């Protein structure tokens, strides 16, 4: 609006609301005394880093296949399409599929949003995905309801993309229905506490865990004597790292500590509880991220499976549905779909796997070739045959086979 327009009262300003916690912090808005928590610092805590590594690396390591629908519930891998290679082998010229998927999942867990530019060929087929850092992307909702994305490179170059050109993964849909919410900001009080505890531990370690205290003299001291006593004490305690020597205080001097030790403040127990809270935020079992205080052989094995069921499977479904919507056309989704193969994470040890294979083979729903494929073994002659247990044969067919002769 021009200067003349402001004088004539023609200017109209709208109040813009935003759920972005970084913008709220910039404008001075705080919640419960913590405000915005830097995702970089928060993800640097040991437990948070372990959660990100467990989720991102396990999902990125699992096969993400492009399937073609068959008759009934049949499916075959669509290996001939370029999108299969993008998801399974090479995401782009600079990133493998593992690296690209890991980048997207970590962005999703830290910022709540993950973006990748979709590159297509002349036939409209996806030939590459180019991940974009969430900090370099802005999203606008147009009056038509469609989304417009603007990416900025490190050199300041801006590129505008329409909705069909961007893969957008969201952790949890926010109130605006467009942007995802960061789990770090949703639980910012927990992360703020963890960062405060970490800073306190660093300060204590830097001071060799020495407590603060006071020298109590029975009689008043002049300024010179007081400074001399403090100087000698500092030289003895703070002047060297090793403080195991003896300290002699004469003349009725008493030393009284002012600060609590880590043991008195239950500092270590408090940090353990905070670490448990961070693991709960991401639905990661404690033993998976190295919290083994109450670990046993049985619960470690159970929590490994709980990781797949309660954490990895929902995240995998979130990613699959977003990719199916963005990387496949409406017609393409009728015959193609993208899905993770999480079976490898649920197979257990060798004894448990072989017992499951035996049950499936004897009861007729697994063939030798299917079992050998799961164990990375080649097919064998006659390996596609299925067994039919006699006690599962229909009653009429069994009577016909015996001829119905009772005598």
C-alpha cells in the first residue's frame, strides 16, 4: 500500500495466525516458560538421537517395493518401472534409496514435515526424488484449496512448485490441515528439561563435580584477611584438576556446602526418568535405545517386536499412503501400490523362524520356494508345490477316496 493510501485510510491489514513455534518464539510468545525448543539441540540428546537412528535406519533398511495388483489379492513386484528403482536402489544421482529415505524420515521426526521434489520423464513416470530440507521450504494454501511450495537453495535461489511436483510427508496434521506438527515441539517441555539437565551435567563435569560452599569464621575478618583466605582456598581447590589432597582449616573455620550434590538432588534418577519420557514420545521401547535398567532376556525380545508393531508399522503406513498419493496417478493407483516389507523384522531368531516355516509347510500355506526366498536361497525343482494335510481333507472327498467300504 502506498503512502497516500495509508493517509486516506485505504490500507487494510489482516491478522495472520500461525502455529509455527519458531515464529511464536521470535515474536516473544512463550508457553509454560519453555517456548521454542531448537530441534537441532533437542535431537542432539543421546536418547533422542538413538530414537531417530532406530526409526530412520530400520525403515530405510526395509524394502520399499512397488507392487502391481494381480487377480484376487495377488501381487507382483513392478521391477520394470522407474519408480521401483527410485524407491529400492537409487533415489537420485547423489543419494541412494537408503540415504534419501533416511533423510526424509529424520526430517519428519525433527521438523514434523519432509519434502522431496518429484522428477518425471516425458511419459510422466517418476525417475528421481530430490529431498529438500524443511527449513528451505514454505507452503501456501491457495484459494482453490491447492498447495503451492516455494523452495530456497543455500545460494538464495527460489523455485516455485505446484502440488503434484512435491512429495510432502507429515508427522501429524496441524490445525490448518496442511502442515505437520513437530514431535519435539509437541513435547517441548520434556525436551527443555532434558536440555537443562544436560547443561547442568556439563557444568558439574567442568568443575570436577565440586560443590559450592562457604567458609564460616567464628570472628569477623578484615577485608585483607578475608581475601587472603579465599585466595588460598581457590588456589587449593580450583587451581588444579586433581583435588584429592587434604585441606586444613584452622582457627575455628568451618566449611559448609551450599549446593546439593548429584546424589542428594537425585539428579541421575531424574535424568533416567527424562530419558524414558523421550523414548515414550516416539513409542520406542526403552531397551531398544539402551535403557536396560529393568531389562531381561524375555522383555528385550518382546520389546523388539513391540518396536515394529507400535512404532515402525504406523510410521511405515504414514509414508506409504503419502507416497501412493503423490507418486502415483489416480489411474495408476488402481493397478499399482507402494508398501514396506516389514516381515524381516518380525521373523525372530533361526529356531523361531524354522518352527514357523515347519507349521506353514505342513499345514499347506507355504511352499519350499517361498520359504527359501525368505532365507535368500534359490528356487529348487518342484519347490512351488503345496502340501495338503489328510486331516484337513473335506469329509466327502475322504470317503470317496476310501470307497466307502466299512467291511
